[in-house]
């Protein structure tokens, strides 16, 4: 893991996962379902960006290649941002917005578009995505077995997909 940026009380770190260690620091419980998802993501490539606030790990965000077969609407030049997570004691400080802004605007990631899919009832994540410039793209559902993201008509999905186009 390497520090990639620091400004005041906030610093960002980039970690490239291994098949046996998907996270450098576990900030939330890792369920079997999440472990399987990370194993699938490992083969298409992903990174974890950590945010430290006042010297403590406060959150993370996964960034995955759009070439993963689960994301049929994305190209290999795109990235999938998320899930992202801010520890409970640090919520309400707009740290998720800070983390997303760093990834999209200051990191060395090269991409054409970034996508984020969020459960419809996760209002804080939707607001954070919109605050950094993501725009509504589509509603979506997850397929039953492979957990592919399937686009659907507005109002018909359990998830919303947001798109950010790099300028």
C-alpha cells in the first residue's frame, strides 16, 4: 500500500489486492457474499483507495475495471466505482464526497467514464455521487446467479446506476 496524496488532515492510500488479501485494512465485516464478489473482481482487476482522516482509517472505495462481464453497459476503458464505505464515527463530514472527488479528479486512474451502482434506498451514497458530478444513467437489477447488473426501465430496478464522464 502506498500513500498517493495528502492534504491537511486527510491522506489517501492506494492498495492493489491479492487473491488472499482483498483489503489492506478491514473496516467492516467481510461476509462470504462479499468475499466471492471480490474474488470475481480480482480476475478483472481492482484497486482499493483508503482515506485516512486525522491519522485514522476512515473509509475506502473499490475501483474496478469496466471490462468485468458483470457490467455489460461499460467498456474496458471505463471504471466501476464502489462500493465505498465510511466508518460510522466519521459519517456526516462529507468524507465520501472527498474520497470520490480524489478518485475521479486527482488520482492517476485513466478512464473514459466512471459508473456507480447504488441501492435505491441508500440516499447518502446517492447524494455523494451526485455531489461529485455523477448523473443518473439507468435503473438496474442484479441477476440471480452471476450477479450481473441488468439495466431496466426507470422505476423498475432495485438499484440506480450513475455515470460520470471525465472532462
